[in-house]
């Protein structure tokens, strides 16, 4: 459940922001900071906490804005801004050659497999899919907010922004693992340990 855990602050904000966005921002900041510290104490590396760091930065800024001016016009676009920030974090990790999905996968994959080309390519593909999903979600959500679309439509867009890439992740990782198992069973095939792909689909 590595991906679900990483997005818990964002899920919490989406659930509470309709009532009081400043307290929702503070709650999400607390959740994000808790997991950031917990994972760091457990020995997590910096590349494994790209999403956690991005989450804490975003909700720190949002908490300051929300409490400084609870009636800020930014409140009307906060959902779209959240998706846009996630797209920036995910896309930025790709641009610097450290896809955030790779760090998540390393949490449970043996260190000996971290340089496996298939392992790295799988993480890169997944990071690209998440980036695309967040980008499309940000555009659609901002359009909903700008046009005053019903909340149900905006919420649906945000749910799809997480659900679609998560479903793709599970499907793609299973497909890659199946290929690895088949290759390992073929004498002439390349040796690819299927243990290289346990975390990405969880």
C-alpha cells in the first residue's frame, strides 16, 4: 500500500477541505510530516521520500495561506492546484532522472536489484503515467473550478486522477512480473528476478 500511504495527506485534504480548508491543510501537513519523519527514522533515502517532501512543502505553504486569509480567492482553486503540484513533483522527479516511483519500489526490493534495467524502466514508465494523470486531472479540475461546475464533477475528476494511474500501476507491474517469471523459466532467456517488482503494485 506504498502509493496509498503516500497520498493519504491529499485524500484527507479532499475529504475535509469542504468544511474548513485551513484545518484540512493543517491536518494534511501533520499527516505528511508524520510519515516523512517516520520513514526517515526507518532509514528511508531521500529519493524514496520525494513525494513525502513535496507533500510537506505544499501543505506548509497552503496552511500559511489558509490561516492568513481564510477567505482567500485561492480557496476556489485549491483542488486543481493540488493536482498541479503533484504533477510538478512527479514530472520533476522524471526530469532529474529520479522518478518518485523508483524510490517507493526500493522500499521493499532487494538492493541488489536496484540497478536492474527492467526495474528502472518499470519505475520510469509508472512515473510517466502518474505525471500524465496528475496533469490531466489538474487541467480538468481547474476548468471545473473556473466554470463553477457542480462539486460532484470536480470530485469525480480528482478520484479518477488517482484511481486510473493506480489501476494501471497494479496491472503493469503484474504484467512485468509475469514476463520476469517466464524469462526466468526459459534457459535461454535473460535472468530477471521477479522480486524486483513487489512494491510498485502495492
